[in-house]
């Protein structure tokens, strides 16, 4: 059954990422937010997977061992076009030693990622409180993926394209998770019809 998820707007994400320690982690979270990739997929990205402004998602990384493993489904294998913002963030990482995009020869550990993520949220909200502003929602790392999809769908992106970008095995999976957003787009339809 569908439950309402906490997601971040791009503005909330930007507030968060400013409070993350370490460039590599900032770049990693930026990559997750703007691609909708799963965390294990992003950890497994090698520099050679980035070609012509696209990333090829061909494998994921085992949560603890740091070994590559194959993706669950064929549809998870995909090429994701990267926006300029992400390309700018990963550019410095392309010139570091090692084959992995995030973390040189050593992969980023799951526990470190989680710690940097939680601390980033904590620091961000501490700061926002100090200046009397609304805190950002406390979300799970996986909710960055939902934030990505939610943002695209709310902006009117084609649901089939969003589904492919997320690597869903079929559109029904995407529809099941994001159907509540599509209902909100009903008003858009009426506006289009009324404009005719």
C-alpha cells in the first residue's frame, strides 16, 4: 500500500548539501538527487562509465564488501543523461586517482555515507533553526530517489521517461509508486482543455 513519502525540493536539497562535510560526499549526494540512481548503483560508478554527459548504470555494489554485483533486472541497466549541475560536480572527481568515481581506489562505505547524510541533515536544520527558518524534512537516503522522481513528475515530465530513468522493470511499478502525483496533474489537463 502506498504511503506518503517525505521528499525534498531542489531548494531543500541545496540547503542540505551545503552542510555535508567533504567534497566527495557532496558530489555523491548531488549525483543521487539529480539522477534518481540507487545508492548501490552510484557507489559502483567507475570513471569509464561517464561518457558524453551520460552515466551507464551496469552494476551495483555489495553493501558491505565493496564488491561489484550484477543488477537485479535488465531494465536496471540504463544510460542516464546527466544535467550540467551534476557534470560540474563530478568534473574534479574525474581527475583523481583510482577507477571509482566516488572514492578513488577505495569505495565509499555504506556506514560512512549514512553518517554523512544524517549529519548533513542535522547541521542544516540546526542552522535553519538558528535563523528562524523552517527545517527541511528528515528523509531516508532512499527518499532522494523519490525526490528526483517526484520533482520530475510535478514538472510534467513524461512518466515513461521517468520510469526508464529510474530503471523500473515496467511502467506499472512507477505508476503504483507515483500515482498520487499524477492525480494532482488532473488540473493541468483541465487547464489545457480550457485553453483550447
